């Protein structure tokens, strides 16, 4: 069913992609939040915050589209010929990527709105719910069975998300100077979790394209998604967002966006850096999906939480008068508990943290015996990802 390529990819390349994904993934959230926390003079002559989720969507897709412009990204990995795979072509791939591109557009737009209402670290912790949806869709859509100990890990992640969601609602302080009500934070939480289901579906579809179709290049998928997503932003969403009533919460003045950019070189710089890191983040994430699975990619993505949380706290205390970053409050202890639960659940899922009550080998053998998973699929965890090249042979 699937032809996972992690056994033909060197350890150094696997590690490089994972490290770049984590670093650039952290950068995408930090610089995305900095955009929302930056003030500039708008078309009304007054200084206000750059709360432009649709613009951030457009710049994300622009970054993804840039995959087509760099030959490095377009190099095709050598893959074994597989007669069971469906034939693929650029024209067909362009059509097939409309579905994940639409999912990416909706998920990112909802997440960007949620990022306005929520601190970035809490926002990222809520994103951990993608693991739950990915596990469910892996069973339903990809017809794979998930071992019991991995379901336990997913359950612990859910507990962590509950703690974080509660901390986001009751905590009222936001370090960027914007104050939001509990209702607004609740809406933000709902939008972020809804986005995780949509994005889980997106990554499962991407896994299907990479594993079930012949000669599909990760850069081509990222590039086509960028193309379709950018068209959705510019042709459809921007005009709608411009004319909807302000009280709807979805209004976005595109003219005001460019006026603010013209009045702030700092804001332009942030947007440029965001485009670069989002390009590298999406490309390396797709490569990881190619040589492993969408579920592993989403679990690795959850590990960004530690980097984001630490980075934002450092930014705040390094420059407390700048208005950037996140302050440690009494509710941060609850957030810390949620973070610990998320990490424990993730490590349990990946067999990094093992308990004697689980028979890991027996569970995997039972799964193989019913042919739900191929033997290569059983290695989709961090321990196999980091094994040496000699061990793989």
C-alpha cells in the first residue's frame, strides 16, 4: 500500500530535516505572533496592531510557492519502482493538490485568528490535538491499526490540551498589550482545535499522494499547494474579507495592510523572515511525511512547543519594555503541567518513554498478523528515525 522511503534516506538527512523543521517551525510561530504584536500607522492615520490573519495566510502560501524557484528543492529522491502505485504527472498532481491546499487554507486561516486571541505557546499546545485527529484518520482513512500504548499516549496528550485550554480561558493577561475576553479566548480555542482536524486531514491526503502515487516530489506538492492557496487568498478571500461587516470578526482591509507595511520597515522585515522560515518548515515537513508518515510528522511538530515556549519567555524577559514575548504568570504553572503531559504523551507514543505494563513487540506482531500495517510502516517513530545507517541495513 505504501512505500516508505526512510530506509533509503541517510541518518544525516533525516536528522537535518527534523532539526530544520523544528527550528523553522518555531520561527514561523514566533515571527507570525510578532506580526500581530507589531503596531504601525494605517490608512486612517492612526497606529494600531497588525492583526491581519489573511495576509499571513497569503505570505505562507507565497513561501510555499517559492519551492518551484529553487532547483535544490526540486531534486527527486531515488525511489524503487513500485507497480502497485498509481501513475502520476505534473498535470494530475496539480489537480490532486487542490484538496490539501483548500484544507491548508482553512486550517491556517482559523489558526491565525486563534493566534490573535491566544498567547503563542498556548496556541501551539492546542495544536497538539492534531495528533488525536491524525491517529483517528490513520485508522479510518489509511486503514492502519494504532497500537494500544500509542492510544494511551494520545490520551495523555488530550489531558495536557485540556489543562492548557483552561489556562488560556482563565488567564487574562496578554503581553502584547491587547486584552481579550474569556469568550474571545474560547472562540480562539475552538477555531484552533477545528483547524487541527482540517490540517490532520490535509497531512493524511499528502501522505496518500507521496506513498500511493509514483514519483511524487515533496517540493511539487508544497509548490502546488502554495499556488492554489495564494489564489484562494487573493481572488476569493481578500475581496470577501474587505466587504464583510467589521462586527463579524473576519473583516480585513487589504489597503490598510499595504499602508501599514509601507510605514514600517520592521514589519516588512518580519514578513520576509516569515516567508523564508515557512518555506523551509513546509518543505522539510513534507520530506518527513515522504520517508515516514503524516502521523510522525504531526507528532514531531508538537515538539515545537518547548522551543516556542522557551523562546517567547526569553524574548519577554530579555526586552520587557518591547511588548513582545510572554510573561510568566500564576497560570503558567498550569500551562507547564499541560506542557509536561504533552511531552510525556508524545514520548510514550514514540516508544522513547516505555513502561513494563505494555508488551510493545507483541502488539506490533498482532498488527502485522492481520496485515493492517506493512512491516516498514511499523517503524514510524522517533527511535527508528534516529537509528544508524548500518542498523538499517
